[in-house]
């Protein structure tokens, strides 16, 4: 139960930060498809932390990073392809 709440908070946070960063002008030499998920992943790790206790790597870290990067990439993809949203 507690883990599912952490997962929900992580996904909602990554979606909100992805939307916020998508609306900021990208002046870097990187594509928004790359830079926004990376920034979101590091901000999520820094502010919320991951799903397990302690400071060592575990198998739970693999779905953690996939979830953050995947949800952020999905938001950037959907916002970049506004024709997909309006249909």
C-alpha cells in the first residue's frame, strides 16, 4: 500500500514537472525529448527520492527509472504532437 502511494506521487510529480519544463523555451543543444526527461528524473530523485530505503542500489531502482523517464518522455511526446491530442 505504501509503495503504491510512492509510485503515484512519483508519476504525478514527473508529469507536472515535464509539463512545466515543456513550456520553458529550450535553449540547449539537446532535443526536448532527451533533456526534459533527464532533468525530470534528476529533480524527482533529488526532491522525492526513490521507492526503497537506504542508499544502495536495488532491483526496485530499475522500474523506478523506467517509470520516471517513460512518463516524462510520454508527456513530451504528447505535448509535441498536438494533432494527436486534438483528435
